[in-house]
C-alpha cells in the first residue's frame, strides 16, 4: 500500500487533489492511504513552497497545482 500525503492549507485545490488521487487509485485497483496534511511545519520539512503538494512514500513528487490524472497513474504504477 502506498502512503500518500496531500500537503496544503485545506483549500479547494487540495481537496480536489485528494479526490482525484483516490479516484485514480480506485480505477487502477491500487491500494492507497491518502492523508491531508495542513501543518506548516510538515510542509517546511518537505521543502514545499507552493500547494497543493503530493508526497508518496515520503518522496515529494508534485507541488503547486492539482496533479493531472496521467501523472497520478504514473506515480501509482
């Protein structure tokens, strides 16, 4: 199971990112745990300067926008 964290302030883009990641994972049949992280401390630990940001298994893979479905599919493969 992949552990995915969506880092952000809890804005609409962050929520949309969470929903999209869950939808793509379900479509692919990939087991994931998706968590929202709103702590500025956590964002600083990953070096995130713009949100939403996506961390998969403790590796920052995206930041600054809602990820595209094609990108999410690659991350989950």
